[in-house]
C-alpha cells in the first residue's frame, strides 16, 4: 500500500515515517526523560506518587541489586508477576537498564500456565505479589527460577499506610494464601540492599531482547514473542506520532486500568507516555468499579486506554456520568472491537471520542490507529501507523481488491524478531519480513481498515486472547471426556465468552464436573462459561473439528 496514496487521510502533523533508532534502547529513553522531567510526577497509586527522579533512583537501586547481589548479567531473563502498583515500573525499568529481558506474567495464572511460561522462557528470577506466591510454590522446582522476590500491594505506599494495607489484605480479607518459598527476599529489603550497591551501566543496543511477551498459540502452548529494544522504541515513536497533536508535554494524566503486564498498556501507557513527561494513574483493581470511579474523581485526567468491556462497565457504574470530563482529551480502545453502542454512549457522556486501534503482541503492539481528528466513531481500526505497511492477502496468495476481505499482513520496525525457541511457529507467521496476523479485514478507498473476521479461531474475552486448543487440551485431560471443542459465544459483559462442546466418555459426566475441572487448570477468563454435550463433533474428512459449524 503506497503511503502517498494515503496522504489525504492522515491527520495534520502525522508523519509517514518514524526513526526506529531514535534511541539506542529503552534504557537511553528512560534516562533521558527521567532527567528531563525529574520533578514531574511519573506514577500515582493509591494517592501515593513517585517523581521521574525518584523512579530513576529506585529503578537504578533495583538494577544494582539484580547485578551485584543476584549476579545477573545482560541477557538473563527476569519475570514480573504483579498488578498495577508502584513496584511494577520500578522493577520493569530496573531490569531493563540492567540489560535483562523482562518476562511479563499474568498474576492470575494457574500453576500449569505459570510453570510453562517460566520454564519456556528460562527465567532465572521472579518478582511476584505475595497474594499469588502459593501458585509459584507449587511449580518452582520444575522451573529454572533461582531467585524469588515477593512484594505486598502496599510495599511502596509508605511505612504506615503500606503496612496497614498489607495487613488488611493478609489477615482481614485473607487474600494471601499460605505458601512456602524459604529463600524468597522481600522487595523492600532488595531495594534497601540495592541502594547501598553501585549500578554498573550496561551497553544495550536495538537488537537486544527487551521482552519475552507471551501470547497464546492456535496450536500447542503459549509462545514468547521476542520483542527487541528497537521494536519497542519504534512502537513508542509510532504511538506518539499518531497522537502528535493530542498530548501536551507535562500536562497529561493517563488512566492506567489495563494491566501493565499486557503489551497494550505496557507500550501505550507506561512507555509511550515518558517522552511527554506525563503521569500514569495506576488502578490496581479495576474490577472494583465503584472504587475506580472514586479514584477518577480525584484527578483531572486527560486520557484513558481500555477495552470495550471496561468502557461499558464505567458507563454503567453509578457516579461515572457525574465526573468532570473537561480535561479529558481522548480515549483509546483496543484489545477487542469497540462496539458502536458503547462508543456512542461514551461520546455522549464524556463529550470525547473513543479512537479505536488495532495491534497484536507480535507488533509491540500498535499496527493501526483511528486518526486523532476523527469526528465520530466509524467502526474502523483506522490507518496504518507510521512506517507500517499493511496488505490484505487472499487464499490464492495475491492481494485482494479494495473492499474485498483478506488476511492482514504487516511489515514494519515494530514486528517481532520471532517466537522464542519456536522456529517452526516463527516460520508460519513471518514471510519475507511480513507478519501474517491471521485476522481478516477490508480496506476502503481512503485506506481505512475494518476487521471482519478472524482466520484463527481465537476467542477474545474482555480484550484477552483465549485460544481454543489450550482449552481443549485441558478438557480432554479429564478422564470422563472423549473429545472437546471450544468456540466463542457472544457476551454482553465480556464481549465474548468460552462455549465448549463435549463428547462424553463417561455417561454420568455433568456440566459442573467439566467446569470444576477447568477451575484448577485455567485462569478465570479462559474458563468455559457454557457447556454443550454432543454425541459427536462435526469434522472434515481428514478428522479436523469444524469449529465454524459449532459456532
């Protein structure tokens, strides 16, 4: 697709090309902007803030601890398994400036899911919220993890407040199950040690791995997308090019309710906001919608990222429509399709637009974005990001015509290096520099793309990817199940939910038996919500299950 042909569609000020080598690494970007905006607030959590200068110092202390106390060297893998708290950016940037590769882990993972990710990544250490440490304790002996750092929600909220919050969660709300990790170190103790050690700067270049960001596979277990420093720098520049005339340096307050361990918020909120010297308001528990709205009432927030289900939930939470939206400039929707009724109600209540975009883990993640000057929601995923080429391919291997559906192929500096230890899977999706996304889209005469279907059988629950093969593998591990298939079903709450079709081996098997089996092996959003029993599954003549017929 020729960029010049799209010139009429790009908003004023947005350049077609970015410099993916503007910074040699995320470390250079970090040190540049924490120094430039040293007195600005960087992150806020539970009414406690940390400045850019404090962030730089504490991240450096953590990096020194990783280097000098734990003996980590450039290229070692370090896992972070915590929700949105002040510990996250401290540990994230500490690991990155130490030259480590960060392995982001969903705190809600089951032991099976956690074991796979730690073992596959080869992570040598992990920072984990103590609420989930019991899960790690069950599998740590079957991983390469040598060092465990535990933290409580309140650890960086001050001695009095932090201790009170940790005690309430542990002893009153009973949210910290007992665990045994005898060699674990407390986060604050690690920070205290690091503050007495000297950090040794590390030479990091664009080709070095910044993240192993795990994404589900349509076949087999989840895969680690290898995202380099150059990939991430490029996507930060692409994201900021798309918002060039939206953000004001030093004046932005971004609402970060999406988890930072997810690539969407990681790039769009945590990383891309640094060049603007903006604040990130970290929401630790966005499921507490009443508490979420109370937090929003305290700050003149200017931007928010979210998924359709988050926006919908906010709109239907008492008090949200009474908030002061005079400072709000824009909302960004991604992770799943933004539904028209939600977008239109959002515009009505907040008097701002929801700009829908498209991305995927393998692209760090941004691929396309609706232009900032879009007057109203139009149902598209917008235009390709700067320095990004998109083409739509038919089953015959040729590009389709305007208006015709085809699989999206993407080329740009944000496209991953490949899948960790999975050359076979890499070869399936990377073709001469193009990433085959598996998503089916159309393009109109102005270059706007619209997602129409998924070539893959992915299920999207509240913006999280759920892959049928993983669900099916868990199901058939039950001795009473002969065969199983998982498909997406519509849900007013989560956009889609998991519906499973089961062929019994044991005639007495019940729906509750199936659901109880999944509780032990799948995190909540992956668990089936509907179970249908069949005598047999529809299949092709070679035995492949026809999920399309089941849908």
